[in-house]
């Protein structure tokens, strides 16, 4: 047993403060789908029956139309959360920014289990400061210092994708389900490559942040987050895929359905290695061949997992539980501890990180070591 924890950033947190609240605690379960509408000290529970089944983008759009608040900050789940997929997420600041995502430990499934589709917030109040002049003085000294830091400059220019090459050179970037140490295709997945290919269409920053590492792509008429480092590794190098356009599409689909890209990549990588070793076959997958580098199959699996269709119903349970269901030695290929799929940092590059994963009572994304083959 462990608690779940996911951080979003963006503007939802500052909006709830301006609405007059420091936090929101949800207890119990609604008898039918609902969403919370919080605005300037008022909390309403509204019917969400017509929203159930909608993706995160459509949910954001409908709630804004219903409330008449175009500046509303909506934190919503998609079909994955409704279907209690163990890797479901909560998405906020969905449009026009391209969503921020609380991706880890299945927070979307928690909201889904409560029949809670979204928490929509609008606040017009002021945040009172005890000593505003002192705060301004401190910030005037800190902001230039922050932006003088090379890492901040990389993030400002390319987002976390700008660190792909650095992490790869450290040996920190996992490849082929943590079994390889080299993959030349990583060069196509850097933030610099995204800029050269003009994949990124806009730039934002979380509330009051000077770095603005938040990059945006445009797909199917919606603005979505550009792939972050973790997504680039989990749905890219971990699966032996080096196509940036596919990666933007896969990231968009995960956001649309409300599903964690990190766990998604680890689960698919586990399935692909199990298939490669003959531990899973087409009778398990419904005829689908699971092969490294197969972009179309990955895109299909994202939808199947979110909707719990076919083999996706098993994979939606997460890597540990799926390996228990299938058995046949597949458990040994699943990279997790306590049921949470590992993040995209190989502790063989930084042993102190491995120690932190193994002992922290806050970080539940822990790594099970395996040797390079």
C-alpha cells in the first residue's frame, strides 16, 4: 500500500487560490457523474452525465460553454479515468495552452472511482501579500540569477526535450525496455530536432515562471503539449522508435484519453519484450504482432488500453498486475516496484538516484534493476 502523488503545475493551482481556497479535499463517491464548479468562494456540484465518455479536450470545451467562463481552469479526466485504467491521469489547463498533466500513480482512476469528471475553477480575487515590496525586491534579484543558469536557458529554448542529448550521454536514457545502452535514433528526438522540424508551434510558462519550458504542438485542431523528456524516452527510445511526428501523435492521444505516458511506454515495452521472447503470442494479443519500432501498433495500443478493449483490458491494470495475469515468466521483464512503472532515468547512470528510488517514502516510481543484455 502506498499513497499516490502527481504534480501538475500550470495555472489551476493559482486559480483555486484566487477563488478563495487553499486546497480541495474530495471524500466519498457521487451516485452519478458530476463535476465541481468552484468560483469566488462558491462550490457547486453539477451533473456531468453528458460529459461522461468525452475526452479531456471536449470536456474542457463543454464545461466552458456551459458556465460561460472562457477563462475557466479545468482539471479533468478522460475515458481512461472513467474506465479505472490504473495509469489514468488528471489534465488541467487543457486549452488553449496544451494540457498540464498529473501523470503518475493513477490519479485519474481515483477521480473516476468517485464519478468525478472534472474540477473547474474561476477566481477573480487577489492574493494578499504581507510585504509586497520585499517580495518584489527578492524576485528582482532571483529572476536574473535563475535565467543565468545554463539548464534554465536550455529549458527556455527547447523544454525538457532539450536535455535528451545530455541524458543519453550520461547513460541515463532507457532503451529497449532497459536492455540496451545505445540507440542512434535518439538524435531525431531532441528539442533541437523538434525546433528544426517546426513541430513546436507555441511556448508558455506555468504561473509566474520566467523559464517558459512549456512547448505546444497542434494536432487535429487542438493544441497539445509537445513531448517532454519522459515521454520521448518512454514512447520513443524505450520502444526503439525515433520518429518525432509519431511521438507528438502518441503524446497527444495519451493526453486526449487522459493516460500516463511514462507507464504507457513501460507497459508496452514489457509486452514487446515478452512477445519477442515468446512469452506472449498472438492468441494473447488478439492477433496483434508486438514488434520493436512499430509506431502504428503503439498508437493502437494507447486507445485499446484507455478504452479497455482486447489485450488493452489486461495492460490497463499496469505492468505488475498484467504480468501476474499472464504469468509464464513475464513478471521478470516488468520494470516496477510496488506496482508503479519506473520513470525514465536509469539508476545505473546515477547510483544515488537508485538509492532514492529504493528508499524514499514519497517517490513511488521505483526501479527494479536488471543487467544489460
